[in-house]
C-alpha cells in the first residue's frame, strides 16, 4: 500500500507527452500494443527514483524531457463519476521505486487497447478516456520538472 502523503513521478518524454512546456493527454495513455494495465510512475520516497527514471530506455523519437511530480492522495481523490484512480506498488527488480496508477470505470479495469464493456458508444468511450487523462494532466502540470 502506498500512503496518500507520498509523491510519485511520471516520466515525461518529448515529443509525444509534452509541447511547449505543457503536458499532453498522451502522457497518460495506456499503450494498446502492450495491453498496458497501469501508468508507470516512480515512488519518490525511494532513493533510487530519479535513477530509475533515467534508466528508462530512450529512442530517437522519444527523448526524456523530465518528470511530473504528483501526490498520491490527489490522484486517489479525483472525483469523476464512475471512475476510480489508485496508486499501487509494482514489482520490478530493475526499478525498485516502480509503481502504477490503476484506473477503473464502473469497477472495470482500464486496459490499453481494450474497449470498456460499460460504454458501448465509441465516441462516448473516446470522450471518457480523454477526460480521464485530462484529470491526470491537471495534477501533473503543477509538478512538471525539466531534467537537464
């Protein structure tokens, strides 16, 4: 269990996740090619958190811009009808500080690339997913830090 008072850091990569110092909703998109079940973050209470971020692989089209510091309690306290956010530890021997932001809609786990059963209309589903990401952007933007 991760306490509400803890802070986590979401690695932010350029160009997909940030534009002119503003975090984009894509920074909180679950990757469909991996059937991703959570958004990776690093627990800042661990000494290794910054090193763990720096060890995330970069590619020519994905350069580490920085990180967004986010409070766990703020994430859990997002009030969105039928949506619940949680932050839980994730075992990862390569990154000891690794944790994840898990999201459920109507008690259904959000998984990248998998449609929500509770929302049949594609446009409504797309709007819901964007709205979910926007809530995280709102919190993350306040804690955006550039890594030099």
